[in-house]
C-alpha cells in the first residue's frame, strides 16, 4: 500500500514518534486520524495539516476506545491502517533495597504501564480490526514495541508490556492474514527523544551508545521511515523490525 492511499489511525499522536508520523504521512497525502490524551497537543496538531483529524481519547480505557473508533469509522469506513504507538516509559527495580519502607516494585505502577502499553493495543486492535474486516478493508496494524522487550534491567513492567506487543503482532499476523491485513511490530532501540533522556541517566545512555556498533542514538525520522516501510511493503507480516543501530546483533 502506498502511503498516499493510507487512511491511518495513530495513537499517542501528540508527541514524539506519533506527532512526527502524523506530520510526515499527512504531507505525503495520507489521511490521519490522530488520537492522544493531551488536549493542547491535539489542538496544536490539528492546525498543522488539512489531512489530520484529531481525537481526544485515553486508549487504556476501552469505553473511550470504542467511542473514538466508532467516530472515525463513521467519518471514513475505508480506514485501513492502525498504528498502536501510545505508550509510557517507566522504570523500577523489582526489588530496590534503597527504597524504604517497601522495597518491592509498585503494583500501581505495574498496572498503569500494562494498561497504557499493552491493554490499549488489545482494545484498539480489537475494535479497529473488526471494523476493517467487516468493511473488507485490506491494510496493516503496526505496533510500536521496544528493544526493552528483550528484558532490560529496571523495566519489568515496560519490558513485559512491549514483549506482549511483539507477541500479539505475531498472533494477529496469522489470524488476520487471510483478510489481507498484515501485522508488523517496530522495536526501536535508544532513540534521541525527550522520553529517552527522562528515563535514562546520561551516564547510562552513554554506556548503551558505546555498546551500539553505530556509536550513536537513532533519530525519530529513522523510526518514522521504518514505519513507512512496514506500511508500504505488502509482503512483510508478523515481523518485529529492530531499529537499534545493531545493538542486538
Ligand atoms: P512520547 O513522546 O511520550 O509520546 C507518547 C504520546 O502518547 C504522548 O503524547 C502521550 O501523552 C500519549 N499518551 C500516553 N498515554 C496515553 C493514553 N493512555 N491514551 C492516549 N495517549 C496517550 O513517546 P515516544 O518517545 O514518541 O514513544 C512512542 C512509542 O514508542 C511508545 O510506545 C514508546 O514506548 C515507544 N518507544 C520509544 C522509544 C524512544 O526512544 N523514545 C524507544 C522504544 C520504544 P502525554 O504526554 O500526555 O502522556
């Protein structure tokens, strides 16, 4: 599918990868249905391109997801790409001996990360894939996983959620293939974003860069290009595409 033929729902479109994909793909002629929880980010994105429609929605809440997806398909039955991008990056050790009185990983933090990063992908895909199949729309589900799915220390919840995203991608590749709907995951490594700098001490980030054969972080544009490739190549299905400068080879 060519980008300019795509009608794309993007979650977490208010910032980072989501905002960059919305702007890049809309400029190439795609219709964008941008979803985010952040009101001001959605207001600012709406004015950027006539091809962008914005929707306020907490994608970890299935009632809001059903309502928003219903509104999008009422506008455009031919919506044929879903990019599950919304996510939060939170770090915590499973047992932190420096943390008193309770040294154990917070259960509330665990639930929050699983709700936003994992349950949202299930809710969105459940709703959108059903509509795509009923409307006989061929297309693609693109899920943003992470290098962390391999098990980064200090990221029990985040790593588990991103491994689930990679795993669901493979299930859906098998289940939806017969309808002409592909599923592909993208697993970025260390990308130069505000979230990366918030989540990691600079010393730690420098160590990861040193372990990366290309000796640098990736750029948002390099992630956007990989998502574009996944949308456009109609024979890529069920893969988790790494974008990490060779860190995992
Ligand atoms: P970002 O800049 O924080 O953007 C994420 C957007 O999602 C924000 O606008 C955020 O709104 C929104 N959001 C959060 N929770 C939401 C919810 N429940 N419903 C709807 N929208 C919600 O993140 P990013 O760095 O672009 O990362 C995008 C994705 O890539 C995430 O899934 C992340 O895990 C993954 N990833 C990122 C990196 C990296 O280096 N940045 C590496 C690997 C994977 P608020 O700002 O209001 O929270």
